[in-house]
């Protein structure tokens, strides 16, 4: 007969000791028996939620999200590690191809979550004119 225990808001199927069980919110390592079941929970580990670039852009940009998604696709096709070397010596990095003239670190620009946040800060200051994909109209094919 299957037994269940409740641990940190996670319903866990109790199985032989030493196994790692996973549900939607928690990874649980089971090592030793308890009164309730054949094994017990020693530690729980949160499972990182999958990061969605699209969802984050929608959250950060709000009403401008559709344009932001189109600009991002035209600039980098969603590639977090996209890098473009410009003729003037500056470098565009990340999903929004943010230029090095803004002074952000390479690690910030190549981190999709940071890149989205920084892109929004730039957008608030200068609108979409800071992106060549917007100025050229290349973003329109992604709308």
C-alpha cells in the first residue's frame, strides 16, 4: 500500500530509503524510517522554476511587451549569448543587444533577466530609438 506524507507543502510518495523524490516545488531526500512511513524527509530543496524570457518581457515591459518581443527577436532571435562587434569598437550583447556604451558588465548583458531589466531602463530613457531593429523596421516582421 502506498503511503503519503506532507512536507513543506509538498505531497510526497514515500519510497525506499536513499531515493530523491521530486514534485513541482521540492526535491526531497529520504534516508531513515519514521513512525508515519518507511522513510522520512531529511532535507528539502526548492526546484528552480524555469525562466521564461517571453513571460519576463511581458512582466517588465507591460503594454510595450509586444513591441519589446519583436525588437528582441529582430535583434538576437532570443539568443542570450548573442554578441555583435560594431565598426566603432563598441559591442552589443544579449537578447536585446545592449551596447557597451551604456557601461553595463558583460555578465549583466549576457544574463537574460538582467538584460531585459536593463533594456527596459534604456527604453524608459530613450524609447525604442536605441535599437537598430526598431529604427530599420526589422522588428515589424515579428509582430
